[in-house]
């Protein structure tokens, strides 16, 4: 099983970044750098397979695959 992550591709200067939530994106980037407020992303949604695109960036939801472990004491 995997975790939901958000992939942010900034167009200028180019770069790809990964975040655990939509609001975490705004800890690193300003509204001006992303081109919209976080409330826009919450209202529109960024479902799996349907990225949000504008002139400044592309935001898509992806799955982070993790290895199963026996930590945590599950019986």
C-alpha cells in the first residue's frame, strides 16, 4: 500500500518537488510562484490522474510505494 503525495513541477525556474499535502506546498512556495491559493486547489481538487495545470506549474497526485515492515507490534 502507498501514501498519497503531490508532485509539483515548477515551469520557471524548472524543478520538481514532492509534498505530503497541498498546504505543505505553500510552506515552500508563495501564492505568486504557484499561481493560485491553496483554497483553489482544495475546491477544484487534484484527483489521481487529473493534474492541475496553469502557466506557472503542474500539480499532480501520485502514490508513494512503501515497503511493508513488521514495526509497530501488529499481531
